[in-house]
């Protein structure tokens, strides 16, 4: 294992404190995309709101290969997926598919030390644009971890040793000629014994599988493409509803049967239905590029919605906004951090703090996590910002480098992977390594 070494005893003491901090609170997991509730909220107390002048000290780091897949943390383990590129031109072109040969892998590391526990791999040719590696974050549910590859390999592994419980080639199973242009990216969702996935094909845009066997329970909806948005579960009108956002509509389904409750037309630019709809009180916000966002009012008595506004507010690319006290906080497609009123969509303020080198640029992203009255924002340059945000404005409290931006997009090097926050630690990756940092306040580090 590649671990931090120091010629001085102080460095070892610091690393030891950080390791203990990570091991202390295993209950606060980040077992899937955006955390346990998929809302980008981190409830941990005793974490820092500023950084030392020399930056953060890694607890551990491990080499991995390329991918957009974020880490998932559950119990004493960390899971992440990557791709080992062997043949073919992987140069990014948004409108051209790259034909590559390589190996998709899923890794399991010890959460406290970073020691590898197991690794599983399989050969997988790519024929997608931005063919870097897997997009979807692993979903951990009790003793199983579900992993979706960029070409539609859906696999269930045992958490303990990585043994394959079941596996499906979604393209083959549902008679699809090719994956979506930018690969399968919709993070699988577990609810009860159901595993919900975006698949594609006639009548099978959304499919519910038995999570224990991989057998289909139901399939629903038709569209030209499945898009990239993860299935989302809400309760409104006294009813559980499964929300499916594909390139032509936002649809509500009965999660038990796949029967449609309601549908709202949406037309995200370039078919990029990416960001999961967000429920906030009686409202539902669905965001999309180029004025494609819409705010809906949820019916309080039945599964139904009415449109409030369309085209206002934040228009992000693939980074989800967060809603707090009837305000939207998000990063738009050029990297500008914005606060907007939810009910009106009116912009309240804008900051360039998250832009690439302080300047707006196309397809800029960033990832936000809320922790009480502070926010942790990871920029595409691999920097971590801690800040306070409210309708009154943006206040930066600190900024430090986490990982090197290693992927070249439109002439700039970026990191497009959402980190995980678990216990008092965060876990970030690029195309070379995965790194664990402690964010514990020093006086709490030994607790």
C-alpha cells in the first residue's frame, strides 16, 4: 500500500490521529450516490471549517485507474470502480464515440487503513463518448454492493469477498444496439427488495429487478434513450412515487408495479437528462440545461403535479443543486455558483468562486455537500472549499487542494467525480488514486 511517510515523528502522529478519527464513527456511512438519503447532506459534527496553512494530511492513498465513479463507504469498507485502458484513442469528443479495449474493475479497500481487501474485474470494450471509465457510484445495501459499468454491465457482489451473486449485460438482455452516447451513468437505487435501474429500449426505460436474484420484476416506459438520471423515490400525496427523468419527460411511477401516475414533458439540451429531481416540502425541482428546468407543485392528496415555472433558476450540467429554506444553491454549466428563490426562480446572487481559475468555462462542474450551516464544495480542479451560504451571500472560509486534476476536457484538466463523506473523513479520487482525508477538529480527532 502507498501510505504517507514522514521522516519526523510528528508526521506519523498526525497520520495516526487521522486514522483513529476515521475508524471512530462507522455508523455514518456514505453508501451510495450523494449519501444515505441521496440528498448531499452530511450530518457529522466535530468537523473543521478551516484548513491548516500546509493543507490537509492524507490518512491513506491507493493507486487506481480512470473513471468518473465516486467512492461509496459502508461499514469498514470503501468501494470504487475504474477502467484500465489498453487499446484505442480515448481523446474526448462530446459528439464522437471512442472505441476502446480495456478492463472494468471494482475495488474494495479497508476504510481505516486503505489496505486492499478485494478486486474484481472483467474485460469490457467501450464504444461511448468520454470513454474514461465507469460513471455510476456503487450502491451498498447490507451484504451486497451493486455496480453499474459504463457499457451496461450490472453486477451484484458480496461485500465480504467480492464474489459475484448475479450479473446482467443490460444491452444484451434488453436487445440494445449500443449504450447511451455518454455511457450508462444512472446510479442504481435499492428500495426494499427492488433494485431500480435506467436501462433503455422499447418499454424498458426503467426496470425493477429483484436485488437478490437479478430477475426482472417489472419494466416500464419507452423513449429514444434512457438518459443519465438515477431513479428517485419520494413520498407525496400519501403515496410512494418512483421518479424517472428521461430525455423527453419526467414521469412518476408506482414503485411496486411500474404503473404511471403522471408525466411532465421535458426537453433537456442534447438529451442530457442527468440530475435527479429534488423534493422540497410541497415542491419538486427538476433541473436541465439551457432553460430546461421546471418547478412543480406536488398534490397533497394524490400522485399529481401542477407546473409553477419553467426555464428559471440554476441550469447545471451534471452537478446536483441543494435546496434549503426555499432557496436553490447550485453551480451552473459554466461553473458559476448561484442562489435562487425556489418559488419564483429569481436569482438572488452569483459567485465565481467555483469557476475554473475564477473564469466561467463550458461544462464546468463542482460538487456540494451541506453540513449544518457550512458547505463543503469540491471544484473540478480538485480543490475543497469550506464556506457558508445563505440568501445573504457566499462566505468562503477556506480552500485547499485535495487531488490533482488529471482528465483533460476542452483544454483544461479536471476531476469529475463526487467525493464521499463518512465519519469525520472524506474520500476523493481522480484517474490515478483514491485518497482519504480526515476533516476532524483536532481536539476531537481521538474520539
